[in-house]
C-alpha cells in the first residue's frame, strides 16, 4: 500500500510505505476488489499453468484501437491522487514522470534526460528539450517546479505527499534544469520520481482547468496518449498523441471499459468484447488459461499477501502467539484456494524481486534463516501453552471483497483453532473495508486482517519502513529504537548494495518479531486475446506507458 485503493488492501498492494495515509489504505483495497468473487470449485490446484513471463510477444504492427477492462471508474485522473489501480492503469499512458520505471522494474531517464546527485542532499534534473504537452505548450523547468509543488501543497491532500517529507526546496536552476534540495539524504525520493509522484504537467494547462483538472478536458501531460472522451459510468478513451517526443503509440486509440462485476469482466474477455485486462480475478485463472480466446500471463508483482497485526495489547503482544499462528498457517493451501494456484508461499514480507539491486551474497543474507513455511502444529501448540494463551480470544476481520481476504481470514481462524486459540471472524462490508486503513475506530475490536502489499519502487525498504515508530501502516503501534535507527540509516544511503545490506537486518527483525505474518508472494496477471500483444506482464504498468507498446498480434 503504500500504499498503491491506492491500495491494494491490498493490491493490493499497498501504496509505497512512504505515501500519504489515504494512498496506502486505498492501495490495499484495490487488489481485493479486483479479485472479488467465490473460489472456482472446478479449478484444479495441480494444474501447472502458473509460469512467470518476462513479457508478452512484441506487437507485429500497429492497430486502430483496442479495448481494455478495468474494475472501476477512476474518480479523477489528477496525478496527485493517482494511487489506485484503475487510475494508474490509465494515467500511466497519459502523464509521464521525471524518471521511468521499466517493465524490467529498473529505473531509467524519463522527462529528465539526466539525474545527478552532486552531494547527498541535492538532486539535479536536466530536462529533455522539445517535449510538448498535449495542450501544445513546450515543457520547461517552470512546469516541473509547479507539478512537484502541487504534491507538496497541503491544500491538495496529495496521495504522494509523504514522498516529499524530506524536501526543503524545489527550484528552477536553468531553462531546462530543476534542483531539489533535501533536508537530509533520502534514497527513496529519487526512486519515487519514476512513479506518479514525479509526474510533470503543464502549469498553464492545470491552472486553466482549475477545480475541473483531472475530471474533464485535457490533463495537459506529455505521454504517448492524450485524454479523449470520458463517458461517465462507461468508459474512458485515450487518443494517440502524434506530437509525442518518444516512440509513437502503436494503437490509434485505447478504450478503457469500467466492468465492476468480476464475472462480467471475464465474460467480456472470453467473448472478445474487450481485448485485455490486468488484475484478473483469481477464481478465473484456470478458466482463462484453458480458453482458446487468448493467453493468460503472469509477471512480477512485487506483492506479498500478509496478515496485518493491528493490536499488540492483547494476546498478540506476545511474540510467541504470533509465531504460533505463523507456524500453524497452511500457506500452500491458501495459495491454491485463495490465489488460484498462482503464487508461492513465503515467510518473507518482501519479495525476492525487490532485492534485485543487491548482490547474491546480500540476497542470501536477506532470506537465509527465515522461518519455515510448512505448518508445524506441534511446535505451535507448545508455544501457545508456553505463552499461557490457550483459549485466548482473537478477532480477524474478513470481507467478501475478494477471496484473497475471505479465504485468508478463514485460514487464520482454522490455524488458531488447531492450536488452542479462539479466533472469531468479523465480517465487514466491501465498501467499508477501506475504513480499516483510514479510521482507527474501524479497527477497534480487530486484532488482525488480511493485507496485500505491493511496492511502487524496486526496494525492500518500501515495505520495511512500515514498522518504524509512527509509520502509517504500523497500526499496532510497534516501536523499537534500534529498528527506527536502521530505517533512517538505510534511507540515507544511496548505494543500493550498502543500503540493502542494512535492509537485511530489518528483514531479519521483521521475520523474528512477525510484525505482520507473511503468507505468499502474488504475481501480476494479464490476459490478452489473440488480436493484441505487447503489454508488459509486471507491475510496471502502474507508471510505465504500457499501452503504447500494445499492437496487432498478427
């Protein structure tokens, strides 16, 4: 979540841990909503359809248009509040950032041709020359200062405001140069410039739109597509921008249809009513994989499904109880039933891919010695007895918002029952589930709830910073001075290897203390019919102009 609902209640993934509170909360919800629906009783968990793909085949030619399914209509396309899946899935093709997150989940120059770091508290962005906005104006440093300034303005309540918490000043230092001064070194800030936090829009265009910006008219951005017709309640059309500074989009138009019902989305994909879509409902994986209508792909999602511990004042305040619950969980069973067999059980809150910038030795240090993923009921029962927690009552929140929520909550209850705990389910309506992230009152009487978190940058600190004292998603109020110091140390180090060496200690601490209980790694899913190809398979689509790569498959 971090907070990317910005959610993710995942999606789900949550927005970056450093994002605004609302962003984090909403992120988690997004994934859940996208995966709502009952399990497919006909799915065979032994099916070997789950294979990770680096990408989809390149398009052979251009195409007049294609239609894409999204599970909800965005309330706005204002980049300052672009934290939810539907928003970013669309906006990433219209608005661009200073840096760019690639399909390979690496960062490269975007609207800035170069980013330099002359000293630990200074970042200088040299801009590309001759970049045009959709409103016809040419991008200058003034537009960058204005655009980033909107993220910092408290009156805007930007979802990405927390990214700028260490920023002291953003100034124009040349016609095509912007300098960012930080209060202290911040390794996360430059990485976030490849997300919606780093979007650049035309100052004149945004000011002209006023309060209507993001909901009507031009978004005054620079991407390969510009906002076309918005049919409220039905669809959004993007038209190819022929004045684009980079490689032109292969499709003349991309149409995003709002299909809120999971069954309707799947039927539309199978019938050809829509050509493709991300966030495929997990209960439909087997059905789509067997279909001759197209191909179901999986890619790196930088996402983990977890049990968020919200109350450490009761039985869960004893780490032995948390460890016992973790030891009793049937993770592989949840992956098969709750995630449609796509994913892998884990005892790590961070994904392996998040450590891609680290050396093999550092990656080994991050994952070696983590608790086993297989259940050990005997050991779990012994821990409960040792803690004097036999019969202890706990409450886990559940919801029909998605089977990654409902089935995980049920799995937690089953695990607790087997080891002597009295775990009760508290059902929360789908439209009220987001309140768990935004309203402390909604968490009263709740000890834990399912949470799927996704990183918005390729760095484990995106998640691990959530357990620093006072962090937004640190609902249980966990506090450890040494942990806080390590987070600050890692944040201050720009060199990835040195930073991730520190992060291995954070990783081991969270595994030992089980601040959340990790359950599974969850991939990104995308379905393409036989008419189109070219879309990336990774979560990069949230900030990368992926629709420009989509074209004719034959």
